[in-house]
């Protein structure tokens, strides 16, 4: 088993709701072992944390304060930065959509593609897509994200992806495997399209392989309802919080990895 195959499991263990449910179970176990005060405190803490992280308001707050923020890109910025191509990162795949009878992009991937196609048409820039089979992908997935994206974009928008990378498993590999394809065409300056919460790690990964990156974020985590409703726990709130928490966790892990690689007194390097 490749080490990367453990990433989805380790991430699930560290993320709510599983991490908080395990904490609550530990609290119950402590209470049963005659450590009632400590056990009940853990149960209350875990349930309160789960309720808070299940609110859309908390997702918005975390996105604003715990992650680097990026503004929507303008056409003028693309010109000023001398961007040569738009790079889209895969965000998942539906291995089989029964209504189509074939694999289809996930909602996240489709949203990125739609924005990238629109931006490419506005700016007159070619598109590149990077996405293979994720570490946690179903055994039923036999087609890469890139192959599906290429078909869907051509069918729905009449646009052809000029560069397609279909072997990567994660963001780091997106950058490492796509960079040579772009370099072979003389492309060094790119606009990077991915969700706003994912952008900090994505930018670091692509800059680490020598590309000059102009962030083109989409899918911002913004308030959706009246303030009171924003802070009520819901499945929608938890779904909004999870990607943000995953990126916070991924950023911490990346920084730890780079810190360990640096000799004492060395200048810090970008995380990937």
C-alpha cells in the first residue's frame, strides 16, 4: 500500500464529525471508569464543538480568519501579470452517474471548470487541467478526472483543454506533473483556478515547481442567510466547514514537513 492511500483515513480521523465523535466516546469511557467530571467535560466539549462547526457562520469565520484570503481576479490583472494559460485543478469525480451512464465531474470540479471556461473566453487564454485518481477514490473509478473534464468541457462548451494531466493523486502532484507539460510549450505564467479555501496550498505547490502564479479563486465561503440562521447547526454548515478545516489541517501538515526539511538557520521554503 502506498503511503498516500492512508491520507484519506488519517484526514477523516482528524476531521469532524469523526474526530469529535471519538472524543465524545472517550469522554463516555472515562465517565464509566469513575472519572465522571473529566468524562462529562469531554462529552460536552465535543458536542459543543460539533454544534459550532456545523454552523455556516463558523465556516465563514474560519475562511476569513484562519486562511490566507484572495480576491477575485480581474481581466486587467491577467494582462498585467502576463498570464499565458489558465490552470484548473480537479476537485473530485462521480465514478458513475446513472442518469448519464458514465462518470461525471463532481460539483466542485464542475464549478471550477465552468469558471475557468468563462475566464478563458473573456481573456482569450488556453486551458490546462490537472486531475487523476484521488488517493481516496472508489475502486469503481476507472477514468481520471482529466479525461472526464476534457469530454464534458468539449461537449458542453465546445472548448478543448490544451494541456491535460491525468496521473496526479493530490495537489502536490498536480503541480509536479503538470509543470513539465506547460514548460514544454513555453508556459511559465499561469492563472490558477480552484476553490478559495484551497488556494493557499495550491499556490504554494505551483510556485514550488517554478511557475509564476496569479490566483483566480472561486467558490468563496460567504454568508447565505440571515445572521441568526447562519449560526444554527445544520448539515449544510458542516459541509461548508469541512473543506475549510481540511485546508487548515493541510497547511499545518505542510509547514511541519517543510520545517523538518530545513537545517538550523536556513531560510524557510514554501509549503506544498
